[in-house]
C-alpha cells in the first residue's frame, strides 16, 4: 500500500474525529471535556499530513481534500446512519481522480519564471 494513502486516510480519520468532538460539544451539548481528545486528534491530523510523499505542502493539502470528501461520506454513512446517494458517490469519484492527478501528475509549470 502506498504510504501517502495511509497518511491521507489517517489524516482524514483524525480530522473528522477531532471536528466531531467540537460538534458534539457545541451542537449536541456534550461536556467541554470532549474538546481535549478533539484537539489531540486535530494535532494528529496535521502531523499525518506531513507524512505524505509530496514535495510541497500545498499540493499535499489539495490532494487531501479529495480524500477527505470520501472519508466524510463514510462518516455520514457509518456514524450518522445516512447512506450516500449516487450523486455523492459520483462526486467523490471525481474528487479522487482530481486528487490523483494533483499528487501524481507530471510536473510542468504553466508559467515559466
């Protein structure tokens, strides 16, 4: 398995968990103590993005966006009990194709310096 994929999936998981901790505190009335594991999870999210095999941070973040969309749809399904519809799946596929192009496409600058 490509290590960047592991890093992206780990980043997506920890970001969603961390954001949900804030959601649970603010929107669901959970204890403020939910923020402690939430902040730890968000710190891990940032760390995992540094493990991606990309030369530039911006390219890593842009690629991550596609992976995050798919992870959010899995969260929707598994944690919230709402099954993604065919438009969700089609959109997520487009995002993953775009993410793969950004991460692995040949590098030729659009504008020369």
